[in-house]
C-alpha cells in the first residue's frame, strides 16, 4: 500500500472515531409502540457531572442546574444553610468563604442567562440573511426521516427504505427542488457532487467547510442535538443492533447527512459575510475550553446544586435518626404478600392496601419480575419484549386458549378483524375514496361521537382486547410447553423454569415467610387519547403492561415440579401458598386477578376476603388521588376517576 492510500485510510479511521464518539453521546429513544423512559445522559455516564454540564451548555444550551434565583430562595427560606454551601465549596476546592459566595450571588441579575451555543452554518445563515434557514433545514431533513423510518403507517413513502440511510437521503435530496425554490442556488448540484459512501461524503464536506474532524466534537454534537429526536431514534436502532450482536452505523450516517447539509447550505448561499462569520465560529468547535464564558456561571450553579443535594441528604438522615424502631415481626403466616412494580403510581396503592388490611404485606421489584420474556399475543407473528429495553429478551411465550377449537376460532377472528381494519383504513386514506368517505359516511359517525363524548363508549378499543370478545379475552392463558413458533423455539423447559424461579425469588428477597397468597402485580394504564400511551405502561416490561410477566411468573411458581426442585436451594414454598397473577390499572386503581382457577374451592372464602381488601384499597387510593384532580364535591369519586380512563379530553388521565 502506498503512502497516499495509508494516509487516506488513517484519516478515515480518525474521522470515523470522531463521528462515533459524538454519536455515542446521544441516548436512544424508543418508538411510541413501546415508549419507555431512558436516562438522557446515558452517553455521558463515564464523565463527571461538571464536565457534562459544561459540554451540554455549549453544544445544546442544556442547563443541568436550576436558575440561580431558585437557590437564593432556598437560602432565604432556610432550606439551604450556609454550612451546606461551605461543604460544597470545600468539595470542589474553591477557596472562597460561604458568606462571600452568598453575598456575590445576591448582586447578580435574575435575568442573566447562559451564552449562546456553538454556531452551525444554519445558525449563522439565519442571522446573516434574516431567513430562518435553520428551521428550513430541520424541516426538510425531518420530512425525509419520517418517510425513511416509517413502519407502514404512511400511505405513500417518498424515501427509498431499501437503501442505506445516507444513500436514501442523497437520492431524495437530488430530486427535491424545494431548497432551490426557496433560494438555495445549485443545492441539488452540490448534493449530487458528494460521494455515495457516507464516510467519503463526510470527509469531502468537512474539507469544504474547513473543519478538522479531530477538533470538532462540539460541532458534531451540536448538529445531532438540533435534530435530537431523529438522532435518538437512530441511536435506538443502533442499540438494538449491537444488543443482539450486530453493528452500529445508523447515527453515524445520520450525522453524515447533517454535515453534508451544512456544506450544501454554505455553498448555495453566496454571502461573504456568512463565510467570514463561519471562519470565526469554527475555531471554537474543539472543546468547552474555547468558551470560558460558560465556566463562571455554570460553576457557580453547580456549587449551589451540590449544596442543595447536601441539604436534602441532611434532612433525610435526620428523619431516619428520629424514626421509631419497627415492631417485632409476627411469625404467623400472613394472609397475602403483594409484589408491585417499583413505580411511583404503585406506591399509593401499596400504602392504602396495607392500611385497609394489616394481614397483607407489600414488596417492590422491577415490574418484569426477573422474567425477561418475549410475549406473542394471539394473532401476532412476532413477540413483544416484556423486559427492560436495555436487556436481551429471554424465552418466547405464546398466548393461547386452553381449548384448541376456541383458540383457532379466536385466531381467525382476530386476523379477520385486522384485515377489515386495514381495508377500512385504506378506504379512509385513499386519494379518491377519502372524499366518498367524508361525504356519505361522515353522518354515520354522529351517534359514536355522541356516546364517546359523554363517556358511554370508549373512543378506541383497548389494543390488548381488539378483535377478541370479552369472553375470549378472559379465557387467555400462557403456554410454557416447548414448541415451535415462526422457526424459533417457544416455551420454557423445566430446568430453565427452575433457574428463572430461583433467580426471581432471590432478586425479590422473597426466600422465606411466604404468605398464603402471593400476588404478582404487574401494572398498566387505560387512556384513549395519548400518543405516548405506552409510556404509561410498565417501563420494565418494555412499554407494555406487566400482565404477561405476572401470568408467567405465577404459572412457573405454582408448578409443583419447580417447587420441589427449589428445595435444594433452601427455597421452601409452603404447599398452601398460591401465586396469583394480577394487574394494577394505574388510571382506575383497579386490580384484576387472572388465575382464580388455581385457587381450590375450599379456599374461595379466603380469596373473596382478599378481593374485598383489594376493592377497599382501590377506593381509598382513588379518594386520595381525587384530591389532586380538582374533583367536584358532589360528584362520585369512583365514577369520576373511572370516567377519565375513557374520556378523550383527558390526554393524561392519571395526573
């Protein structure tokens, strides 16, 4: 290999490393079908809080502290003491007294804000020309990305999804006349001049921009934050790929699109003032050190935040010191233990359940209950990951009906329903048929609009129940028997059931003193008008309800063979202990039990007593929550809370 080829390869490796380093700072975001909370600072966990705060302020105007006025108010109210600030100053090795530090704070203007972020070509072009090129660029890229990442919802698709990400954008951008119509002369010509390979194209674009790849970490990060949603979506695709042994690359290609857009934008605007501003701006891309104006303001707030954390810790420690010792635990077997997801919404119900029935204990654990399964509902080809999105899925579990004939009828009925829905959707969205839908069919929707508006019907069917009758829905069970599904083995062999049961019980710290009933309580939410509805379901179950996990856990732990094998690990489950699969609806605060059939007739009264306690806890929880919902005194609390779950004017019925 000659020197030129070696240098070219070395430069491309350096560029790839720089691009990848910037892309790894973007936390993945999951789609609406399984929307879950993700730590937005996931890509910075290896860095110090102070360093990250400065970088995000420079790259995206992200403030990781509260305004100075907030801390000043806490000082005045006595929540934040001088000794807390003194300790924070000592921790950060700042040689200033707490008194002088506070005095200086009080002289600052409340309107003082952080400086602007590092500038991109689009930012500068908007300032120099007076046209909002920044917004235009974001709009054009977003429109293409929406088409490229579409999963079959759009009737027409403009982007070629069969191509790799960068090449798909390049083909579409070469045809799109919109930039030139708006005033970007020769934009398509500049796009066409770029190589098809994203790395080669990025290298050419950076050379034309006069930007060095190894000194542009802030610039790359700034570009990704401009289209943070699509960057995060691409990061999720990379995360899933790497989780199952694949490679990354989607975010890198998306960053290549952004860099190439910057080059084409600069080349299309013939303005010397813009080029002068760009030449001045690009020398500050390498690090936060080039922006000393960030440091003073941020460091001051970071000290105050540290002091505020210390003050909060001090108050919590004082509460523990003043707490009374717990009473001696009764050795008598309790009526029930209920294991809930560690979700803030479950806490209210747990507290009320223990209040209404002293014989019930509650525990908390991640809502997938250490069973990372892939659940396949009736009529679905592919399973849904019922575990935290950062983990690999485990066994595939099929949903079914015990009676084979009933199962086949339910399967065909659900498939037929789905096909009819697809045909109806096509009719409503078609280029011609949409007009005939609105005119003659529109009036037929009036009765449904009326009943939906007054809460007599549910505006949209529950996704888990759609296509199934109520009777069929209530007969669903899980199949743990090993079998084949779509070319993969489904079910859980006995030895794996034993291992998963042991892991789950130990993880939940439930290894002795089992109650007569043990409730495995997953949670879900009922809402009819919220695009982020899955975000209200269980995050530990991948944005789904915890019903499937609860059913599988109960099925495994009620298995006599599993219990016998657990004895070898000193896990002795009493013969009278029955595990119940339950679901807590966090909108209505109702708790359902799915496997009542596992309770023998001789113990039905025990089960009835437990269910009465659950109903009382539901009523108490709804009463407590109603105080935060401005409920009318004359209205029925239960009716009001239950009504919110199917009221399309309530986009967030729980809060």
